[in-house]
C-alpha cells in the first residue's frame, strides 16, 4: 500500500534555470549535481521511490534532500524577491 504523498516542491523560473544549469556543469561536484537533480525531479511531482530509481540512489537520500530544500526554500524565495 502506498504511503503518504511527499510535499510538493515548487520552483521559480530563475531557480529552475540555475538548477538545470548545475546539472550540466562539469566543474561542479557529483554531490551538488545529484542534489540539483533530486530537487528538479521532486518539482516534477515524482515521489521518493521514483527519484531513487531514476537517479540510482537510496530512497532516504531523495527524502533527505527534498526535506532540506523545503526547509530552506522560503529563505531562498525571500532573498530572490529582495534582490
């Protein structure tokens, strides 16, 4: 039986573009690129299991980074609006 649906991740257009650029940059660390991919997948509405399968990672890793993103998303949005 499926568990509860994970919280929705919503991205502004500038943040989405930055994350997409990060996923194609060869100078970023693997971990940073992976975290960007996790957040982009979460924003597409995928659950933790789907993200884990897609990126070949543990489900808990997808859960951890979605949760961390959601904790800091309001600060990021505030900084973005303030300029």
